[in-house]
C-alpha cells in the first residue's frame, strides 16, 4: 500500500511538468502582455518605462528561460508576486480559499443529501408517475445554465420578494455586528449561491444513483436478501444501496479540485470574492505568476483527487486491493 | 403424512413493455414432510419461477395470476408482505445456482449469515457469532473462522455454496428449496454438495425441493419427481417408476439425453 502510494505521488511530477509547460506556453502566446495592458490605460507610460518594467519582471528573456526561472522558484514553493499589486501570489490565493471552499463544501453535502435518497426513491419506483415527474424536473435543472438559474432566483427571492440580499458576501455595516450576527449575515448572503450551486449539481448525481440502483436491484444477491426474510427497506438500503453507492466515492474524490477551483461565472454573478474570480481577473490582466500558481493548484488537486478516489474505493469495495 | 407444501394450478405471467408472457401455467406440486422432491425440466420451463412464487420473491415484472400455494395449512398467496417476511428464511429457505453472485459482494460471509440469525431468532451478536461458526462447521467448512471473515470473491464456488447452505439452514427451515445448486460447480464438488445436502436433510429433518435439469441427479436423490415443460407440470412419478416407464414425450426426451450422456 505504501509503495503504491509513493509510486502514485511520484507519478504526479512528470504530469505536472507537462501541464505547466503547456499552460506556460499558451498563456504567453495569448495576445497582450501585462506591461501593455498597464500602458494602455495610462498614456503617460512611455515605451522606455515599458521596457524597464519587462526587464524587471524578466519578460525580456526567452520563453524557455522564463519557464525554467519560474520552475526553480516553484521548487522552493515560491509562486512569485502578482504583477498587479506586488503581493505574494500564495497570499492572494490563500485569502480567497475559505469562501470558495465554504460554498462548495456546503453545496456538495446538500447535493449528496438530496441526490442519494432521491436517486434511490426513483429507482425503487422506476416507471411510476413519481419517477417520470422527477426525471423531467431533474433534466430541466440539468439543462438549465447556472447563470440563468441564478438570475431567475435572484429576481424572485431578492428583488420581488426581498428575502435575500442580491449579491456580495457581507452587509455594509458588517464590521459593527456582534459575532453571532456576523455568522447570520454571512449565512444570509451565502444562502442563494449555495442554493443555486446545489440545484445545478444534484440533478446529474440523482440520475447516476438512480441507474446504479436500478442495476443493483436486479442483481442475484437481491433475491437472496429477500429470500432471507429481510424487509423491503433492509433489502434496498442495506443490500442494494451499499453496492450502488460505491462509485459515488470516486465522484467525491474527483470533485476535490472543483471544491477549491470555484466557478468564474458563478462567483461573478453573486459578486463573491472567491478563487474563480481571482483566476478570471488574473487572466484578463495577464498576471502570469498568479495564473501559473492557479494552474499548479488545479493540477495538483486534480491528481490528488484521483489518488484519493482510488484509495477510498479500495477501502469501501472489498473486491479491490492495491498490491505493491 | 400430510403435505407440507401443496401448489395447485399456479399461473404466473411476465408483463413486458408490450407483451404478456406466461411463464408458468397450471403447475402443481406437493411435498411431504422430510421428503426429497425433484422438479426437473429444460431451462425456461418455469421451474425457477414456480420456486420463487412459493415465497413471492419473483422479479418485479412477474405476477401470480391465480393458483393455490399452501404451506402447512397456510395460504401463502393470501398473506401480506409483513406475514411473508416472517416465513422467508425461517420456514422456507432457498439456495441458488451461482453462490458467488447470489451472495452480496460487499459483505463478509459471516455478516451475511449473522444477519439472518439475528433477524429470525433475535439473538445478540455474540450468540449469533458462535452459532454462525457452528453452522459453518456443520456444512464441513474446517476453516470456519477464516471463511467467516472472507468476502465471497475470496472463496471457491464450492466453499461459497457450503456457506450459502449454512446460511439457509441457520433457522432450521421446514422446507429447503435448492434451485440448481450444483450447476455452476464442477462434478466432484457437485457430489460433495449433494451428499452434504442429503446428510443434513436426514439430520435436521427438513423437506427438500430440488430443481434441476439433470435427471441423473434426480435419480440419485429424489423420492418423487415432477417434470415441467413449457410452464406446465407434465408428469409426476416416483423416482424409480419414472426411469422405468416415462409417459410424457418430454420426459422421454430428457431421459434419452441423460442416457446418451451416460454412455459417453
């Protein structure tokens, strides 16, 4: 098991090199340099200043030298400083993580809490009116773009009914609230984003659990469970569900990068200062160090998520064992 | 001695998307106490569906249209689900064809046996554990503790089937229904399992309904034989009688097939 783990972790390194080389090349190929963008908004910046800035940032060197310089710094866990405000990139990312993580973890938990029972119920009653009605609803939600759903719900809950704030994270007078009221205020602001993110997410998983469950209920061991005299509930929840839910472990593992990644559109609509928006801003201003740091973060998390999914699967499914 | 189980005029239909298929039409069967009855016939003749009807554990799209299934004076088809689950696994137990796929892959053998003991006998964990180990030894599994902790995929077909028999006999059923229990096993294991079943039957005094397409097995173990063909029971005879003078043409077919194989 340990050697398997080490092998897998070492395997991350070449993959990460590949990912960073490609991203580095692509982002530098994209038209517009950070210095040009700064210059465009400020006519006082002369060509001379621009060249000096490029030299300062090391942008005048050939691309492969730039990459190697960046890689050497990465080896020391130094992600560099943002071109925009000169703050350390790591610090900029770290301060955005909690909010994105909070929204995504809450919505993942809600998605699981809704999708698993709903998937089971529709599978048990497959072909019934309940199943058909839910299938239609689920496909509608599945097909509806998140931003559209978000705007509709904002219109209804925030503007017409006035129950929830439209966007943002805190009320204007947040700083003066007591601790308890601060939590309530945050919850109030986060309700809609979490709701929208849950609605967008549970549809697919419900269908997935439903089809797994229908499959499990047809397996021979279900006859055995019934022949033993187990109640319908025990047959479904103990014998069928345990088998049907195994692949969900993989899905949770694979959703790890998404938990931290955040969504650009989503966070922009709700004006949430999360990772997704940070990445978007970084790309728009060609803030290379910040972009590359996010690429590394996403790459590492994706590969770790895969690894965690594989290991967790070995734990829950007795048929899978990792040797050597 | 009266009949332990009596099935009369059983009709079972499958409702597919557009069509209705009659799987069993006018089957009858009776089993006395402590008797071995073989239900034989080619595959698709409705043997398994007849057997599953007894406890109403049919596939979801199968429906019992009419018939009488009487177990020791109780009308099985009139019982509701709550009454039926008290009979399943306790008065009537099943063994199936492929033990590996009929055992749940994600639970150990021990967990699956303990489950049925706890369910019908209300024993606590420790008592159920000891009883399970005893049961595994009764079906001649020497490494009972290892098998207890094993998952089905870690054991051979023969061991799994022994464990399955242990699980089925856990609550001393009056009737054991064995649906082709040796078909997926090789011949030497088949003989061991058959010997074990007969030995346990004599020791524990249950009736055995044995389903097979193999008349050589039927001849070895049966007191009486029922032959099924296209959903009907076409012939009923004492074991010896059947092999001397089969009446129905399908029985003759089955017999000649058996004799051909016997000659090889």
